[in-house]
C-alpha cells in the first residue's frame, strides 16, 4: 500500500517517537505549512527525509530523489503557530518509517510516493535492550565527564526494546550516515546490536578525550528550514 506525502528534507534524521520542532521561513515550506493548516487536525502530516547532499535552505537539488535517503519518517503535526511576518513554528512527532519510492518535484515543495516499513522486534531484542541500556548509561556519564559536568540524574529508559532503540539512536552524537543506518535497520534487534557496537566504540574514544562541545543528550533543538 502506497501513499503520497509532502517531504521535508533535513540535515538530520527523525525517529519514531521523537519530537521535531521546526521554524519555517522559506516560502516553499510556508506554503507547506498553509496546506497543512487547511487539513483536518488528524491528517496533518509530512515526511522527513535526511539529505545525502545539499542543504536544507536554498534551491532544491536538481535530482531530488538522489539527494535524499530512501528511508524516512512520517511526522505528525502537534501544533502550527503562524507569525505576523509569515513564518511558522511547527511541532511534530515522528510516527512511522517509510520507504521513498519516487519524488515529484513539480510543485512548490517535494512530494513523495511512499510505502510503510514494518517494525518487527526481531530475536533477542529484550536481552540486547538491557545491554544497550547499560552501555548508554556509561556513555552519558563519560560524555558529561568530558564536558566537566557533574553527574546528574538521567531519565529512566523505556523497557520496550523498540522504543529504547529509537531513543538511543536519537540521543547519541553520531555522523548522519550512522544515524541513517540505525533508522534503516530491519528490526529492533539489528538496531540495538548496531547501537551496542557504536556505544562501545564511543565509550572507548571518550575514555581518552578530555573535552567535547556541549550537547543535549535527549532533547532535540529547533531545526530551521
């Protein structure tokens, strides 16, 4: 079963369950915001796809289908707030993965034909989730230590291995290709296994680093378009 979704290319990856704040100022995305407002509240959604090449602002890439990754995440709009100068503040939540089948660039913004991607847990997800949770707790402690920050009480991690896999994927400081690989993992088991490998790598690196730029571990910042 396929569907058509307005597309919002970003230099970041959106995961199911994660909040996405957007400050919309480019005209093509102002048009998208106005089109979303015209829809009933339960139908206000768009697709977020990460950019392989190019930037979020400026001209659209000549070959849009090649410029974005083929797996993205549907964003369900929670609120849209217009400003007097024509900008919009949008808050959306990642809902479900999709695979991009084709891109229509004939309109003011990109529209994709998409199909849903299943969300199986896979084998041994629960046990892997426990190992990832332990490694992630160490990662948080080490990351805070490199920033010269004292230990703080961390939010409790979810028990569901699928939810945990997306939360950890979003919270880790990784290059975009690594983030995208985690989004594209065939099931929660594969995602958790990849995260465990990455966490062990990052923990080993952090053990030898004295400082890193400050980052937010769980919260995501506003994405300007």
